[in-house]
């Protein structure tokens, strides 16, 4: 056999190929003799199916109003609309569909300066926006929806995004025969600034409505990154103190307890800032911030040996714990798990575990020193007094100070504070008046927080986090956490485990309630111009396999 032979088909004897075809053999099918292609088809072959001659496509095909031909899946209409529809709902409908069933929006790619947009630049802008949202504490599904909103607004319809706790990636495939383009970014530093988060959501809203060019979007994103936080470090320290004082009032403290709890929380906040400036991990920052209020409580109990002194000491420590419990990360982790992002949810919940262990180490060390020094801290004296007016004012102050700690925009502080007051009223009515279990009262109160937060975010076209995170502050299980830690410090492991399990159960009730309230708002309140899949299609797995 000739050594220059290849794996192609041999030309039968007696049949000669034309010069152009013989010189340039390819893997494509040869055009039969007598059949000629049109100029458009011959010059621009594609992998798409051609419409047979004499067959007209159904009315509305390609406009977004018709169903896809294969399974008849409703297409997501309203993708071209601006502020008339909620862009998060449109993109969330795309995200929750399987990749093979996602309808492609009929967009005309934008051009700037007479040239088409560069695909890598659009993907890079999308990743930078997703990085800011993920670092700010936004849920994985909302981050992915925002990324879809950006790429679809700039005409890239074959994109797939991957969002994890530390890595985000986006891939664009121009066609079935072109190589895909993939970019990724790693989220290494996280912060809490809901003002920046709201600005990013506003940018995505303007991009999806066609009001911002690519260069303008880059400029606005750079401005968002350079903007200073609305509140200074000392303002945050004062807010931490007021938060601890309000929390101590919720669990039965008086005005003296309010002041001492505020002092302990402010001291712990400054210790945390000092640890952060020295480059210590967050584990030690949380341990330092939890030790200060525990020291103040133990000192008060040492100087007041009566039962009233023990009650006030417990209120001081409990108020200080409210300021450091990682409720925001817990809610985000449970929300990611409920929406199917299990890897991100596991990482967020593991972060909550590490931060909680830091709090446990700091508080137990102080409580153990107090017990060995003869300071009496009995768990039986911890009780919650019913003072509706005082506790409602404390709940409102607690939510207000949480807004400051979260660096929220000033126009979101009042709605979030009112939402926190409503949550406390619901909890008090169900638990104190009706005598229901704290788990049910907490879940319903958190559900109202999620519902009202989602409605407010729809009205303002922004994230729901500023209206939800601060409002769950009065529901955090600070008292159960204190009792659990005290049980471990006293060597009563069974009581400690029981109280910590109660705290975990209440925390999960908050997270599930917030997510359920948000889902109910999306489920029963439709968006004009949006056709969502019937029944909100999802994976059906009800038998454990």
C-alpha cells in the first residue's frame, strides 16, 4: 500500500473529481450533480435546519411569543422589555429551565462605534458584576440570574454560568461549530455593603433595559467599586453597642443592662477591628468580639450575687451574642440549598460553623473562668419578661442598628426597620399571647419578613437582602445560644447540646421562613409580560433516589 494513503474514502476507478475538489478534500458531503446551492447557502453553511420550500413558519416564531417546536415549552416573553417587567423574574425563569430547553431570545447584537461588541469584554463585565454580588452576600441563584441578564442584554444567547462559593465562571458558545469562550473569576474577599449591592442591581437593571452601553457599564462599575462606605468604623462600633443593648432589652434587661451590654459590644467590636488590622482570620475576630460582652456579664454577676444580678448578667451576655451571630450567612446558605445550589450551600453553612465555633470558644473561655472563680451563673434564672411596648421599641432599634452595620442605603433603612417590627409583633402574638411553640412563631415571623422584603424589592427593582437581613435580627436565637454555652462551661453537656440544638432549629426556622416567604411572593405575584413554565418546572425526586 502506498505510504501516503490516508483514512479517507478512495475514488472509484473511472471517476475523476474536479480540480477544486480533488485539491481540497474535506469531510463534508459532496453536492449531487445537478443540484446547485444558492449563493447564501454555499457561502455561509450553518448547522441549523433549513425550512423546506413552500413551508411557512408558524405565526410568531422567532418573536418570543410562540412555543418551542419540540416539546411546546412556553417561551419567556418580555425579555426585550425594560422596566415594565422584573428582570430577575425573567432571568430566574431561564435559570430554572434545563439548559437544553432554554429559549433563545431574539436579540439583535449591539454595536458600538460601527463594530460588533467583543465577546470577551461582555463576559468580563458579567463576571465582575457577578463577583460583586457574590462577595456582597447575594444568593447563588440571584447572582446567576444577574449574569444571564447582562449577557442577554448584549446579545449573547448561548451562555451558561456556574456560581460556587469562591468561583464563578461563564461560557459562551457562538455556534455548534465554533470553539466556546470561557472566563472565570475567584472571589477571595467578602464584605458587607448593601449600598454597593443595590448600586450593582441598579446597573444590571439599566443594562437589561438597554439604557447603558458597554463602556458606560464599565465606567459605572468602576465608580461603584471606588465609592466609600456610607458609615464610618466608629459609627459601626456605636451601632454594635446599640444593637447589643436593644437585644438585652428584648430578653428582660433594664436601662443599666442596656448601657453595660452596649459597652461590652463596642469593646468587642474594637477588638475585632484590631484583630482584622493585624491580619488575623475571622475565626479569631469573632472570638475576640464575643469575649468582651461575656466579660462584662461575668463582672456584673460577680458584683451582684442576688438572683436579679444573675438575670441581668445573662441579658448582657445574650445581647452581646446578638451582635455576632452570623445570621446573614446562615440565611444565604439555606436559601442556596433550597434552590438546588448544594455546593455553595455547603460552603456557606461550613462558614457559619467555623464562625460559630469562634464565638463558642470566646464565650466559653470567659464563662469557664467565671465558674472556676466562684461566680454563680444559673441557667434557671434566665427568663423572658413580656413588655410589649418596650420590646417593640427594642426590636425596631435592633433592626435599625442592623441596617447601619450592613451599610445599607438610607432610603432602605425605614422599610427594613418597619419589617423587623412586624416580624417581632407576629412572633409576640403567636408565642406570648397564643402560647404557640417558638419554632412556629419564628418561622411565621420570618416568612412575613421574606414576603414583605420580596415585595419591597420588586417595587424598587433591587435586591431583597437590604429589606430582609436586618429585619430578622429580633428573631435570632441569642438566648438559646447563651444557655447552650453556659451548659458546656458548667460541665452539663446534655443541657448544652439540647439548648444549642434549639438554637440551630430556630435558626433554620428563620432561614426556611424567609425563603418560603420570598417564593410565595414570586409564585402568586406575576410579572406583566412574562410567561413562566407551568408549575415552575424542577427536578422531581420524591423517593430518595
